[in-house]
C-alpha cells in the first residue's frame, strides 16, 4: 500500500470519528479516482433514522450519478470498515472498482461480542461473498485498533457506561 493510500485510510478514520462525535456509528469512507483525486467523502448518518445512510452506500449513489462506468471501475473506495452486504451490493451494482478497508466485518463482529452488543440485523459477510471477483484489500495493520476504539466508545456511550 502506498503512502497516499494510507492517507486515505487515515481520512476514513477521521470521518468515522466525525460520525461518532455527531452521535452516530463510527464509519467513514472516501472515493478516489484513478488519478488519486479524492472525489467524494461520507460518514455514517443512520442516526437520522434512515438505516441505509451508510457512507459506502452514499458513495455508490454519488458515483452512479457523477461518474462514467469506466471511471467507476477505475476508482477505489477506502473505508474504515469492510462493507456490509447492502453496501457491497450497491458497490457491485454501480460497478465501482477496488475496495480498501481498515477493519474487517470479522473484526467488528468480535468487537461487538466483546462489548456484549447484539449483532446487526443482517449477517456480516465478506465482500467477496456479495461481489465475486472484487478486488479487496484489508484489514490495515495498525489502524484497525483505532477503529476498534471508536466502536468501543460508541457502544459504551450508548449503554451509558462512558
């Protein structure tokens, strides 16, 4: 992974922190064009009551509206957490390219279990189970612990223990 790609992953963690500070679940994502230009950013907004306001889904919608099929295929989505099945499907349907994530769904499931948090209503699957042949990289060593801490803070605050 190049230094510029690590910068994008750091930005995802910053966006996840922004989501947490807004009272939302800590997820953040960045869409980067083939030339390395940041095209769009998003963080979780499910606190609004709309449970599909995941950043990866938002970026897929943005890409579908603003990029050609060729541009989407050459783009990379950097994200703080591996796509959920809904977001992976959106990614696949609009034909976005590579996915690079900080923490995996498997890691998140383990963290939730450690915190005694109920699992999400949708089974956590690997991206490749939703998008066969997807180019996926992650987790990112070193940054995953930062994301773990964000989730710990979110769920402890939700439970009134922080």
